[in-house]
C-alpha cells in the first residue's frame, strides 16, 4: 500500500512538472506595450501597433526597434513554442516568437504577410539584420512556431499540427547569456491588425556541456 501511495505521489509530481512548463503570461513584461491587449487562459490577444517593426540597417538603410514584445528573461538552454493566429492585412504584417539579447542581437520567427502571401519568416540580427522566408501556397488558419536554444545555436521549427515539426532556420546566438524570450508582432507598413497567441510554453533543457562533463 505504501508503494502505491509513493507511486501516486511521484506521478502527481511528474504531472505537475509538465504543467509548470506553461509560462504565465501575466508574469511577463512588455517592451513597447500596445494600446489594446488582454491575456486569459495562457493566451494573448493584441491589436498590433501600426507602423512598428524590428530591423537593423541592412538593405533598407534604417533601424527600427518599436514593435510590441511580451517577454520573460531566461538563462541557459530551453525550448519555447506557441500557436499563432492573426488577421494579417498589409504588407509585412507579422507575428511570432522573438529571442533577444539586446537591440543589436535578436532572432524573430513566425508568419509574415507579403504581397498577399503567407511566409514562414525568420529574421536574424547581429548588428545588421538578414531575412529568410518559406512562401506558403495558400493561407493558413494558424501555425505553431518552436525555437530550441542549445549552446550557441537556435533552431527554429514550424508545424501545422503540433506533432510534425520542420526546421526553417538554424542561427547563431551568443551562449551563456540571458535572453528575453516571448511573443512579438509588428505592422511596418500597415495600420495594425489583431494577433492571437495560444499555448505559449517554455521548457528548460539541461545544459549540454554540463551533461557531457557529468558523463566523464
């Protein structure tokens, strides 16, 4: 009987650990808080501030750092993911995840609306920004975006069912440095749009270098 009680206790603890991976949105911090937003049941809905973006220098010759970003500070290695819905309207309307060290070093990844098409989009900035896209043939109602930070790399994935994930980018990001990680959206050319984020979660991953050291 004692064994059964112990097993039940361990099961409850394991379940509790799994549930704790959901990041409480009301405990997170705004950078460039939008005028209209709300959180409930671990979901965020916002009206994206018009004429805002994250971009540095390259190709266009200007720097902007003024779009809404709801974030949590994280150290070490982790996996972060979210389900995204949005009512994109204008060219470059976008929503997704962002991992940010500072105004010169960040990665943003999600959906970007360009010339009437949905694009899986990643911008990597280290002093200057670059941009890579995968154009989708038809509009989608939602997408899951996941980023995995390991050592000095961030792997970015997308999924349409939260089961099968496909890599869309592997990018460098300084390791052993805290990052701001969370939800961003921007409307560089437009007058704003409604964006929704659901099931946002961050899962701690054991440090790979330490794990290797322990095995020796």
